[in-house]
C-alpha cells in the first residue's frame, strides 16, 4: 500500500510538471527547473544536480507546502521512503493554511510543521555530503536562506548477535554491528553518566566515514586524549573501510608485530575499558572498536575473566600464560635440543626420539618448518572455506596429513606432536592480533634455535624482551606492570582478586597530573 501511494505521488507530480511546460529530469527523479523561482534556490539546485549528475537514484521532486513552491531532493536507495512520505511529504502537501517563505522556514526549524527536525544548511557542498549520507534536502522558493536537511537515512543492517571472536560462556551475549548508531546505543545502555563524552570525526575523501572518540571525562588521561586527537587530525586518506585503516596509523612503532591498539567487538569490554580511564574509537561500517592505550597483559585478558569466580579466573590466566609461552618456544626448544644438546634429554626419551627419526631424510629444523607451514596453510584454509565445513576440513586435514607424513617417513611422530601442541596453544591467546604476532615470531626463533642451538634461542628471546620493554602505547609502557614494576596492578594481571578488594583503577591509565583531581577509586 505504501509503495503504491509513493509511486502515485511521483506520477501526479510529474503530470503537474508537464502541464506547466517543465521537463522531467535525469537521475531517477523529476527535476524542477526554477524558471520562476528564486535565483538562490535555482543556483543551489543546479549545484546539487551538477555534483550528483549520472546518479540514477537521485530524485528532485517539486512540491507545494502552504502555497510555497519547494523542491525536495534525496537519494532514494538510502532513504527510508515510508518515513519520508508519512512524516515529511504528506504533512507539507496537506497543509491548508497559506504560508510565507519565512513562516515555512520557521515552522520547519521549530518542528511545528513536520515531525522530523530540520537543520539549516547554507552551504551546497555540505548539502551534497548530507544527501550522500541519506538526508533529504528541501529548498524553498521566495528568498528563504539556505537548504533544509532532514535525516531519513535507511541502511540495511544485521541485527545484534553474539560475538564471533570474543566468545564467553558467562556474561553478555551481544556484539557490535556495522551501524555506528546501533553501537553507540549499546554503549549508552551500559554507561548512563553525563561524563561519558563523544567527539565526532570524519575520515576519507571518498568514504566520509564517521567516527567517534569515546571517553569518560575525569577518568581518562588528558595527555592521552590530546595525543589521540593529534594523531587523528593528521590522518589524510581517500578512504576508511575498516578499523585497521586507522589503527595502523596510530602505531607508534610500525615495524613491530605487536599491536599497540586493542580491537574489540564487545560493548561490555569497551565500557569496562572506558571506566579504567582508557579511550575508545568507534568507526562506522565495522563492528571492531579500537581502545587505547593498551598493554601486553591487557591483551592477555578475556571478558570472561570478570564474569567467573576470581579463583577460576586466576587459574585460567596462569594456564593462558603457560600456553602462550609454549606457542612460540616449544618448536625452537625441540629443534635446538635434538640438534645441538641431546645430552640434556633423559636417556629413555632420547632413545624414543632417535628411533622415530632414524629413517627421516630431513634435519629436525626442516621437519618442523615443513609441518609448521602445513599447519598454517590448514588454518588459513579453515578460515576461507565456508563456515559449516571450515573447522571440519581443517581438523580432518591435520589428522590425515600428519598421519600420512609419518607413515611416508617424511617427518617423525615427535615433530607432529610438537607442532600440534604449538598450534593448539596458539588458540589460547584471547586477542587475534597478539596471537598473530606470536605466530610470526615463531619462525625466526625456530631458525635461531636450529642454527645456533640454545645460545641462539636465548639471544632471540633477549632481543624480543628488549623490544617489548621499549614499546609504548600512547605513553604507557607496553610491559606494565612488569616493566616498570607496579605491584599495585598485579591484582588484575597475573591474578584476579575479587571485586570487593579491587579498589583502585590501574595505575598505568590514571591521570599523570595529581592536580587534575582524577578519581582513582573504583
């Protein structure tokens, strides 16, 4: 019924134009040639037509509101036609009282004539941008200044679902989506405080991507906030289609594999980070939100740590740290020991490994490299294959290939075991970006262990530790609270004490100037 009414209104307006000797427009709509209208409206309309020429979904529709001739311009593929017809077009067409141009202008701006709040836009370039964002533009004949914009945007979006990458068993089962308005509402539902602030930005000359800085005034470090503003102000790019477009420009050491910006798609994680004194950056078009500053140990924490019993959370954190260490050290230690230091292996275990490798044509380093590359390929294939089959194919592929390579005598059974343990351990890391860094570092450490033995491995670990302690994220040391040492923050690093004793916010994220009066309590 609605579509029929909308088409009928369009046909009637077209017939009205033809009866007055006016020609229909190109661009998906009807163009009102302002032969008797004001020069100002004609110039603005001509500017819009020129800027959006060859846009077949643009509509320029004449209408009369209270006896005043107007032109309504919009892009029909990104507006809510039902809202446009019922809350803007019909109220204006059904207006029986005669109005002047000034009275119509005042009625639109005050909301007395239509239920959609109008915004005056004297600049035609800004009007073009607004049209491309889903606004409708109304131009009034008779000397009324400017163009009047009405937000009637309608984009197809998916509903809020559970997080696919930060899954929890206990806790909220909701995640961000691609619509920034929906994402802001999810955070607003959790932070009902007037000190929760938003700062709006736009990025990309072509995409005009909307973004917001989110922070809690009085809790966040003002120096970090200013540093983030400066970095964002310096960004000049043609497009922003995802969070990584911004995140990579905020990396303080672009050559480092370790992330100094945290990604999250969970509203509760973002809200908790803001209450710690950190700052979020939400970008339209992606469910990933950025959080700064970040430390290594904050990337080792999961949202579920705070929804479980604190003793269980502490135990899981220890398990997580142990398996993270295994994920990049076990292959290197295995190659170094079996190649250069067999004397430190117990005799029975050494005999077992030697017997398994007796007929293998490759050295231990080549064995492990082959299996690591195969495992990485299976992991990538499992991601690219359609989801219902991906996990099954990767598991079955690993079993079949592992068994076949052992039976064929290409690699030994201990090597398959080592690589399998390493692969499983890498999945324990809560944040994908940090896990990817360790996956990359596994190969240089493996080569050092295979070429120089334990001496090379220790040297590589020493260089890795020096790199980690030299990193910072917006002035916060990456290895805090270990380097520099801050025992007060260990209560939520290696352990997670109960909420009754949590007490203070992390020292790393507090205001540096005590005269700012930063609240350091929970």
